[in-house]
C-alpha cells in the first residue's frame, strides 16, 4: 500500500513538472510568435509610409511659390475637401504635438509637365484662362474638353491667408479645376477653358459659390496640370494604421488597414532653420511638429522623420515593460514635439529621447505593461521639395 501511494505521488509530481515545462514552453512560443508579428507589422507599416512619402509632391511642386498654398477643391455634389494645402506632406496633431492625421499629396499624371503661365488676368467668374506656354493638357479627338481624368490647379505667384483654415475676401489661394470646353469657349494652345461640367471639378460661375478667389488670378500666375489629384491620409484607429485615398469622383475611398498592432505614430517636419531667407535651404538642422504658415517656412521643410510603435499581440502574465516607450532621436539635431524638447534618455543619458504616447485607459492603468513594444524610425527626404524649380 505504501509503495502504491509513493508511486502515485511520484507520478503526480512528474505530471506536474511535465505540465509546467509544457506551459512555459508554450508561453515562450507565444512570446516569440507575437514578437515576430510585431516586427512584421512595424516593418510593413514603415514600408508603406516611406514608399508614399518618397513620391509625395510629385508633379505639384514645380514652382518655388507653390509650397504651402491653401487649396480649395470640390467635385460635383461632394463636400469641399477641407485641410488641403499645396505641400507633399501635411500633419495635424493635438495641443501636445501628438499626431492625429498625416496627409500626402501628389499628382497622378503619367509625366511631369512645365507650368503654364497666365497671359491675362482671370476674374473670379471667368470661364477660360489665357496661357503663354504650349498647352500641357492632352486633347480628345473632338477637342471639346481635355481627358476627363485630367485635373489642373491654378496657383498665384504670391498666396495669402490671413487666418489659417479660412478663405477671406482678400486672400489669394490655389483652386483645383478641370479643363472643359464648349462652343463659346474652345480649347487651344493659348486658351484653357474650364466651363462648368456636372459632375466635375470646376467651380460654378456664381459669386456666392465659386471656389475662385474674389480677385481671381493675375497675369503671371500659373497653372499646373496634375493629371489627377492624389490625396492619401494615414492615421491610427483601434491600434491599426489606417489609410484612405481620394477617388476620381471626389469622394473618399473605403478606410483600409495598412498594418495591425501599431499603437503609436509620430511624424516630425525636418527643417533648415539656419539658412537665410535669401538662400536655398539645403541642410536639415531641426525636427519639430510646428506646421509652417508661410511660403518661406514651407520651403525650409526638406524631410520628415517618422516613428512607429508596434505592440505584440500576446499579453504576458508578468510585467514585461516597466517604463514608458521612448524614441531615441540622438543629439545631432534639435528635436521638439509640441512645446517639449527632447531630453536625456532614461537608460542612456548621453543621448536624447522623446516619449511616445501609448493608448491607456487612464493614468493609473498598468495593463499596457504586460505587452512588448518595438520602435521603428526613419528619415525620408522630400525629394520633390528638393527638386522644385526656383
């Protein structure tokens, strides 16, 4: 009887030990798998952002007066597109500098064409632009209007906006329109008509609803053929990196998940603040979240710096992240998020770091500490800002 009890005890002890080994091995497997998933998700998210940023501004930044110009654009019965500026990248954030949306703009034409210069003044209710250069808009066989996919933008030599986000009576802004002709307004190599078409991008010839500036456009202002207007937004939602794109009909496409498990994102403008206003900016010395408001300040934006935080999907039983997640930004440049400058890193005081905000239920929430995190970062030169004409 005693031998039987001893045997059972040994058997149970052996079973417990084996079970514990299996449990620990499975926990390690889940940690490794979820860590790999975070690596893949972070790399995929960074690749998608970098790819689009490299082409941002394509076909749009063809003149030195263009950067930062506020844009009015509306197609058909769709709502006017808000928050639109003639710049490759435009970030919006909260009062603390945390990113809420990243907008990328570019032209969708098959080739870059030189700007067309206005040969005569164009009033607010005008229906045709007089141009100096050879027409850069492909013509249909019947010459009644340009290809339906072609979209153009009128750009003043000097844009103004007294109050950011509003379009005042004395402001000069950029207007998106579509090349379209009729019998009274034919299309030619010196005339670019934009009669109202439904649906279409053309402002109506009505002073109460037109998207054109009150003073219209002056001789010497110019027009750029975009082919099509490409706008893509990125933001975080429910721990996913999301995106959507403006469709050809002027509506927004379906929200799509680019990568899951992305819990934080930060984007900084890279600026040359040391070069005098008379010289061409060339070397980035500052990264910050301050959105420029003048053409001079927009010309200084030469790159963007991105940080993404990917989180493992597996919740660990024990606390595995004991401190906040920091972005090591080094010491070579001045880095500021909102009004907070980079400070010494917790584990490397000789270097500078920025704390990245993670989603938490409250300030006392500790659930986030049961997950593992990986920070991805890169710098992307805005080559279409660097290559623009002066």
